[in-house]
C-alpha cells in the first residue's frame, strides 16, 4: 500500500484526481479502485469527489499489485476494421473485455495484444486500448484505440453520446406498443454490490429506447438504443419493465427457455463513430448472431457479415 500526505498545494483537489495523478491511472480505473476499497483517506473510505485537505493521508494499492500487466495470447478474434489509430472487432460471447484485478488471462485485451500489437495506455496498463466495454455474456461490435489521440477522441464521443451504439435482444413476453423509452434513476443495488438497479434516490439517470422487430409465442426480438452508457443498462431496464433478456442469469428468469442458453441473448449489432484522425463518419453493422438461431425462424435472420 502506498501512502501520500496531501500538501497545501493540493488543497481542494478531488480524491480520485489526486490518486489518478499519483498512480498514473485513468479516473475510471481509480474510481473502480476506490469502490473496491483499495484506496482511502486517512484510513477511511471516501467518495471519489471528496475534497482533500492538507494533512490528509491518501493511501492506495499500487497499480502493479492490483493489475498485473496483461500478456499477449493467441485467442481468435474477429477484427472487422483496423488502421494505425483504431480497430473495430466483433466480440464473441463468453470473453471478458479486460483482466480483472486478479490478473486472469483469456480476455479480449490479451487477444488484441497478440493480434493488433501496440494499444493506447491512456486507460491504464491493465486496460490497453479499452474505450468502452461489453459484458462478458454480451457479444458485438467494440472499438479500441491504438493511439492516445484515438483514445481521447473516442472517449469524448462516447461521453458526449455522439457515438451511436445499437443492440438486438430476445426478451421475454410480448409488447402492446411497437416502441418505447425507459428513463429511470440508476445506481448500484444496495443489497448486492455486483448488481445495478433502478433506484428512486439515485442521482444518475439511465435512458434506453426499444423498438419491436418481431414477436413470437411468448418472446420478442427488439432493437435497442442507448442514450446513456450505464453498467448492465439494457439488462436492468428490460427486467424493470417486466421483459428480461432471455438467458440473463443475473437479472432474468429461471425458466426452461432461459436454461437453454449459457448467456444473455444480447448483441451490439451497430456502432457509429467518427474517425479520430480524419473525422470521417464510420458505421459498422453485423447481423443477428447464430446463438439466437434456436428462437429465430430462418427467414428472420440476417447474415453475420460486418460492414463498414
């Protein structure tokens, strides 16, 4: 554990910004560290926004102890576009985007280090290239940054919602309306810190739009758009309105239908970004994944090809 005494020159600085500077990590990486209890002020937990005072003792676990540097691994990955600044890939289901704090391998980052090589370290050495994420059980399109300029450009696009992410999902039940918007307060479930929830008192909002693609006997195929990018947002929102994603062990049901699938039937099928170097508008799209096949008639399915 590393400890640093706050001086007069850093009075009023945010707790997370101070640790980010000291540890040379991204703010998000530091917030994760704080949330997990690996950083404290004078031996006590504090909010990331806590305003530091001279004499405060800030302690944090060293990045090396928390996150061993990921190693390249020859894991198959479908890269649909690549240039000197970015790569766009179709993430398979069942693989995490980056290693967790115990440094396990077998992640998308390990695969990218092997197939792509140099990636931006702006998000920290434990998350090279990572700008946005998909859950382990969610497949689909993901952009990664090969240069720091690309990282900051893409991060800004996702932060300001100029990047577009669209998903397709199979969910329980049928709908009376062809489209709808779900907008709720959103935060960590106080009864289970590994889950997210709709919380009346939460200060952050989450907004999801859905459009009905087709209905079947007892379930529906949806297209979904994110206006905000909260953790597990689509899964939580669909469960909240009584239409959980089929196969979702964390937020879904335990029906015989769900048990047929190893993960949630959720796929990021479209990604729209502006190229960090040229400003060119770029769009990538995939078809309905093959893992949806048991519930989708063949005439409904589109190809798995990805286009730009």
